[in-house]
C-alpha cells in the first residue's frame, strides 16, 4: 500500500516537476498524422521521466513545418499537441495544472468528458489537442473526439504550459522548440 502510494506520488511529480529525456527510438512519435483532411508533420518531442519512469511523451505537430516557432505561439497556423501515456502508474486525481488549464477554458459537459477520459487513461493512450485558426481547439482521446472548444484560448493555455514564459519544465520547452 505504502509503495503504491509512493509510486503514484512520484509519477505525479514526474509529470510536472520531473526531468526530461529527448524522445528515444523505442517511443518515437509518428512522423505524420492525418486528421481533419490535413497532414500534420512532427516538429519535435520529449519524454517526461522521473526516477526512471517515463510518464508521457509530448510531441508538437505542425501543418506547415516551415513556419517559424513564433507563429506557433501566436496561433497563426494550425498546431497540434500529441500526448502519449507511457506508464500505467497514473495519479488517482487529475493534476492541478491540467485541471486549471482545461477547466478555465472548457466548462460543463465538455469538462466532465475530459475528466472521465483522464481518469480512464492508461499506458498507450493518446491525447491529441488540435487547433485550427478561426475554428476551434479539439481534443481527441485515442482518435475519438471528446470535445471542441471555440477559439484559441485552450490551445494558448496548453502552449503556455509547455513552451511559454513559465513552462512546466524548461527541459521540455527546449526539446519542443529548441531554445
């Protein structure tokens, strides 16, 4: 019981405070994604690890890979973030930073669908946040649409978490945008 609690606590910490290893060959994200009649090209990725446990892989995808990183932050062009869960040792409670980010933009039934999806996550599951300018940010769980949030707010908040001025991890930010 105590060791199970310790592992869960370490996993939570790894997700938000842990180190980062650049994506390795055994967990490489796909080079391209086909979604919403667009081809998304892999830009960069990193794996969050803590105490030798790989928690998740975060990958950044662009519709036009030739656009500068500033255009990603400004949401001038389509952008997608793919999160692949790499462990079955996930927390029983949604991490506060995820809850705050999602709930600030998505309320009601859409947020409850996200919560339900989060609590059912397991190793190998894939979350995909996709933003199309002038349309919405969509969240897919294992290729199934959970919700669409109109406007850029949700994607702006997600990008701020990973590549903003105060990212969850500087190492992850460097892996995703090369700064």
